[in-house]
C-alpha cells in the first residue's frame, strides 16, 4: 500500500513523501492517527501543489531573513547593567533583553530566535547567534558594560 505522509515519521520519511508500507500498518496505524493519507492520484496532485506553495513561501521567508541579517551584522547590541566586583552582574542579560534592544532600533525579532544557551552574567563582549530562518543564522555582537556608579 502506498501512502503520502502528512507528518514526519521516524524511520519512514518526511512530510509529503510517498512511501510503500504494509497494508495493515497503513490502514490501522498511519491513516487513523492522521500521519498519512492514501496515495490516490488526486491526493498526489494536491500534495504536489502544496509542496510548491510551501517552497515558494520558504523562499520568500529566506530572502526576508537575509535582508534582516544584513542589518543585524552592522549592529552592536550594547547593554549597561549594574555589576559587582570582578565584573559579575547583579542579575543577567537574557534573550529578552537583546530582543528589547533590537526593537528600540526598529528590528523586530522574536526572543526565541536569539539562541543564547545560558544568560550572560559577566561584563564583556559576546557573539550571540540569531536564527532568522532554518538556513539563515547570523551572529550579533553583544557588549555588556558596567553601569556607571552614581554618587
């Protein structure tokens, strides 16, 4: 039995793949759980059209991400935080802080796209990767400075 996968299935294939499976596996597992649909000529045609639409949308998103990436490369994120002895921050710098800085510079990026493994807890200069698209990852320069002490 041939089926078209609606979702990625481990050890079987990815979305849109046409795969041959045992009839029982297809009828009793894949189709009822809406992981796949039967590979009829009409369903194959619909799937091909959907693949083209997804490819076009993906290309548009990638080109838009590339334009944003050009702007990000030019920018340096400078954040001032209160710090103690030895450059240790009171608190930390997170992806939210970086996203807020970018919004003030008219670049709207979701905080989840900023790939900061652990919060920054010391003064210094860091390279933080930003995943704008599946294929577009750009490092931005983040400088954390000590806030001047007021007397």
